[in-house]
C-alpha cells in the first residue's frame, strides 16, 4: 500500500464533515472538529472553494457549504452503479455470515423480481432463482417494498386486485394485508412465515438509494427446520446490516444522531 498524502487526507476530512448532517460550516468549526491549525484550515477551505468543492454562503459570511463539484462526482458515481451486481456482492457477504439463502429483490407493479441470490451452504435449502417473479404480498421482500410506497401509490396498485394465495398462510384479504404493512412500517423489517413456500420463513430489510428512497429489499430465507424466534431475531439484525451495507454502496448515508 502506498503512502497517504496528509494534505489530501485533511481535505477529505473537511468534506466528510458534511456527511454528518451539517448544512454549512465555518472555519472555526472545522478547526475545532478536526483539531487542525487555523492556517491549515484556511488554506484547505480556500483550495476546496477554488475547485468548486465548497462555496461560500452569501447570506452567512464566513460559512461554507458543499459545491457543485461534489454533486457532479456523486452523480457520476450513481451512473456507474449496478444494483444487481452490488446486491449480489452484499448478498454473498451476508450468506457467508449466516449460511442461509439471501435474496435482493425489487418491486414491479404487484410482483417482486429477485435480482440477486446466494444459496445456503446447508443441504436443506429453498429452491429459487434470480429473475424469478412472485406476488409481492406473499413475500417478506414484497411486503417491505409495498409498505414503503406512498399511500396513494399503494392504493393504485392494490385496489381491485385479487390477492392470490401461494400457501395456506398467504394473505388474501386486503384489510389484513394493509394491517400487516402497517406493522412493517413500524418495525422497519418484514417477516414472512410460510406464505410463499410452506417450508420456509423469511425476514427482509429495506435498501435505500442516496435520496433515502426504498429501491430494493434484502432478505434471508430459512427452512422451518432451522427457524425459531431466536433465529428470527438474529437474521433480522443480519438482514438489516446487509441492507444498510448495500444502501451505503448506493450512496445512502444514515443521518448522524
């Protein structure tokens, strides 16, 4: 590994302060947070502003905000992203941790499409494939993606549609489905108990893009012979971590608390 350039590292440290939710920063604030000499901070801010990575705030003299160059770089990065490829890599990492089947799925009308899949390492596993479509209301990923829709859009997709059952546990009543979606919104995760496959349960978490919009869901599926309340809690945490990792690859950053 090559030597890190201190001046570049400090410049990036300045820019990354804005990832913490700050809209604007002054030179004294940067000095205090990074514990750098005032002269160094002044030079960094002047250089970043000269290259349009930062701009001064006209109505707030002495304060800086992110400039257009950062937006251009972010947009270029987003153009290069491939959700399926990124999802496959994260799904592989999650599967290596738990040994279970991991999917990444997107919503298309009232169905989910699996765009990435990594198989369980166990002899007993679920049968599925990337590219497969399933009714959204029968799956954990689908319920999570439906729950993320604005109410008007959800109504447009569900009103007048028959909720077809895949197993005896599938939700086929619209009121029950909407109640289930309300629980998903509250919990931030979705769980499916033998609703798409009579022998499998599943837990899913949301994947967000850089704007914070839910664009996909990551799930972990487990045969009932390996399912328990304790296992559900473990896998919910793991799915949430994987979904957060994939969201980060798409440019999403959780706000600092």
